[in-house]
C-alpha cells in the first residue's frame, strides 16, 4: 500500500489511471471466484470490477463487517492486518497509522461496523490509502444504503 504522506491525486488523468477507480473497486478487492452484488465482468484479471462506485464501497463495508463477525477483527488495527497483511507486500503499519490518523479513530478502539458515523470515516481513509483520493458523498450514501439492505 501507500505511505502516510502520500499526496492526494486530483488530475483527471491520474483518476482514470487508478486501478481502484477504474474498476469501481476503491478497496482493490481481489478476485476470489465468488461473485458479489454489483460485480460485473471487467478486464482486470486480478481485481474485481463493480457496476458503480457505490457497489464497490458497499463491498468494503460488507467485508469489514464480516471481518468483525467472523474473525473478531473489531479495531482498525485488526481489520487492516487482515485487509492488507504484510506477507502480501503491504506496509501494514503505515496503512494502520494512516487510516487511524485520517479517520480520527484510535487504532485499538473497538468498532461497531453497523454504525455509519464510525465506519464512513474509516472507509474514506482506506480509499485514500488504496487510491490516493476520495469519491462523492452520493457514492457513500448509496453504498451505505446498499450495505444495510444487502448485509447478507
């Protein structure tokens, strides 16, 4: 992943070249053989492609909720260690620090993954690490609505 002092990408050219933005998959979720709600066929052989950015963000909310329910990952630190493990070549410590700093949530605070006021700042920070940018408020609104409607 990226370092904590990574600049925000703002040019149209850079935005279109960011894999997570291009694939409507701002969490850079890898293909795993399962088909997710909102997933569509895409040219990327390694990473999922979603129909819209909202579906891609919804997938992040869904995965983080599953991490809490299935693996007891109930802090930023535990979630990011699973999301971006060092054995996959990630700078996991930097990722954790960046998400904690940008979201304002301490890395070891217990999280309620079904509370939007808790999770949206964390997901926004993760998108900054993954893509170097943020997406529209409308995308977050639609993503949260879809997450609540399709939690399973």
